[in-house]
């Protein structure tokens, strides 16, 4: 039954279609409609609209008038979910209070819904809404199911909440990424003639190296620095050679748009035969690469010119960040002749990139960020947390990649694919200044946003809150995204910026490679930018959902125990652990308006693994 006919019920409907008459007469028999002069009208006790789920309740978006929307409690949704077209009955008691309840789902958009079994009944995982009041006796407590809400039948039992391995499937389903586990396209290495270099420049004799995390398998980038000529080579995996545009493989990569990095595994954008083999710049193997050759002015810490071309390179050595950090600290340890040759250019390159970084930070920002990495045991539960911060080796590689990305952004047409980051609003910065002042750090608005942020950072360095204030500054800014129009990158301080250096894991980079090769811009570039940006945000949320559920599992085994935390949201009463299990977030049930970043001791009281909610009490 079409939405339009229900919209007309407010003014009266006349129809001659037998199927419509039969359907409407059933609603008349149920007392929902009434017939007046051969027209069907909606009884005034009823409303028709679309469900819009909020965090703790739902809104009925009235079909006839947006000003007549009403609030619904989750317990009164009758199995209706977000986007469903429903009929709601309103009842009034003697105290003139109204109660609204869904009595009929006209049309459901949610064919497949993720549910779990609680007390033999089905509740949605996303909102914990009771979906079916009937009992399912054959199911186990905690079973997680994909349920057909239209046909009221179980599609698949994907696991049980008592088994932590189910968390991956939960997060993937909630964010519509489950297809990554089933839709797989493999690549036959024999399809490609890797012995024929064609017109590619042969750079295999240059001692390129890769610098990555110790566990990395998808090596996107390699570097080589000719110290005498002051020329930096940034070689990037030539993914566009292997992935034909508009092929099934390309379409699947576009759908994904990015690899998903979970604590225990990677769900790659490209199949492992490409991401870990044919495209990956592995040690001692000839690989097709797209290379930027960047001529540097060491005195002015700037780029003189750059050129790009297809090439063949060979990574002469694979290094971890940790090993290069030791080299930069002067600890060469034992080394081979090949390693010595690489160290001889890594050390002067580091000095060059330090100077370039210092120059860059005159317009960009240096944020003190600390990332937490969960380590899972064989039972897929959190075993420990490691921290990752920007070290000297990270900064060396980062500056090389930034240079290549900047140069790539300058080579495309006026309409291209840019990574843009707009300046934060005056309101956001003004709020940030007020918040910083409440922490006892006296700062005033400066002539512009850039000077204001630098002033805040300068004052923060002499306080106890340097890291925390950097977090606040980051939170005050808008999120970076992809655009066909060059709007600059505020955070990095660049007038022009694109993503060129990670085509194995980012589709945006693959698009840019193709544009540089063909000198053409896709007609649907705006749609491409929007999709990639949305996918990136969604994947970030998926990873947070997964990690928060892992934190909740850990917390469920430590109820009643005491931990150290600090306030991170003074309005909602939220604190984060900072000593043991750092990054774990709790909601405080006895919060008394403590100041932001106040350190305190809390005791875990309740945990809900499904909603990832951890309740704790401050120990006074």
C-alpha cells in the first residue's frame, strides 16, 4: 500500500481499486478508519507517520504535518524500527495525559534486523527495543540473530553474547559492512605481466626502504633520498595498474572505500592477493610503483619542483618504526652493508624533514596525540592496551608522505579530489577559549583562529593539561573530508592537499592516481567524494563500536573493583580510565559536577555488553 494513500486519509480517500478497498475496509473493521459519504477517513484517535529513532525514545514523523510529531517510548513501538511507516493510537487518561502506541506496521524498511535473546524474547541490538513479545523457547539466552522483521523469521544465528568472537559480526552488521565477509573477489597473479617493464622507469638499483609498524603486511609506500642532489623519491604502490576502472573488483573497492583496521585483524579494501602480495612493496621483490621525484631546497626548506612517473622499484629493506627510531637516536646496532647504505641517507633526510616540519608548523599545528591499541587474547577479549604516539620515525615518514600528497594535489585539474579541512567557526573557538579558561589557563581571543590556537597551546605547555587541551582543540574543529573543490587544509596549514600515498587501503588515492595518469576528472567526482567521506566516517564509528564492546566485556569481569579515571565530559558525567585499561569510558551515577579532567577513583557497578554501557560510582 503506497504512502500517498495514507497521507490522503486525513482529508478523505475515495478509491475503486479492489485491493485498496479490501485493505481499507479491514482498517475500518479495526476501528482505525471510518467511512463518511463513501470516503475513508482516519479516526482522530489515530496518527500515521514514519518512525525516527532517537537515543532513548522515538519520534513519529506525522505524514500530514511536521508540527504534529509525537514522542514514543521504546516499549510502545510494537516492533517498529527506524524508517517504518506505522499507525499509532493515542489514548487519554483523566489527567489529560496522552499515551501513544504503535498498533500496526504498514510498511517496514527493516527486512533484516540484528536482535538478541533476553528472557526468551527478542530485542534489537542497536536500541535494545523489544521486537517480539512472543517467547522463542528453542533459542539460548544471549543468542544473536539476524531476524526478518517483515516475515517474522530467523535468517541466521550468528553467535552468542557469551562468545566474544561474535563482536566482529555485530559491529559489521550494525554499520552495513557484513558483505566484507562474503563478497570476495580474488585475483590471479598470472593475469599480469610483471616481467615486462614497458615504459616504466627502472629504479630497482636505488636502495628504497619501507618503514611501517612491525606487523604491517600492506606496504603502500617506500622512500629513497639522494642526499647529494637533495632529491626525495616517494614510491607508492601502483594499484591502478592492477585494478581496472569499473571492473567488479573496482566496484567492490569503491563500495568499501577503505580498509577496516580492527585490533585483531584487517578487513582490507583490496583482496590479500593484491594488498599483501602483488601491490605491496615487499622487500627484495620488484614492484610496480607510481613515484614522485621531489627536488628540495635544503636552505629554504621547500620544494623546488617535482615530477611523477610510473616506475619499477625494489625495496632493499623493510624496517619497523622502532628500529628507525633507534637509528635516529644514534643506535645503529648490528647492520648489514645494505642497511648501512640506507642509514647513510635516512639520517640526513631526518634533518631535512625536521626543518621542513618546523617550517610547516608556522601555519599548521603540532598536536600531542596518544592512541590506544587493544590487544586481544585467543578468546577475542582485551588482554592489554598499548599506546602509540608520534615518534621521530613516524614524523620522518609523515613529512615525506605530506610532501608527495601536496605535490600530487597541484598536478590535477581545477576540479579534482582534495582532502579538505575548513577553519573552525568563531563560535567553536570562542567556546574553546571559555572552556580552557575554566581550567585555570588564562587565554583571550587573538587576531585570528590560528593565533588563538597557538596561544592556547603555548599557555597549556606550562600547565598540567597540555595533552588534554590538545584533545579539546581537535574536538573544536570540523571533520576533514573529500571534495572536488580545493578548500585547503586548515589543520595541516596547506593551501592544497590530496591523498596520494595509500591506494592499497584508501580508494581516494586510487582515484587520484587514475586522474594523474589520464589527465581526466570523473564526471561523478562529487558523488565519489561524498561516498568516500561517508564511508570513512562510518568505518571509524564501526571500529569504535567494536572497541567499546571489548571494553564492556572487560569491565563485566571487574564489577565492584576500583580504578583511576578522569572526567572527560563535565555535562554528561562521563569519565575515562587513564591508568589500567586506558580509554575505557564510564557513565557516573553519582556525578556532582566535578570539573573537566578532574582525576578520581571509581568503582564499576553495572555493565551492558550489548549497549556497551558501563556504569560506575565515584568513590568519595
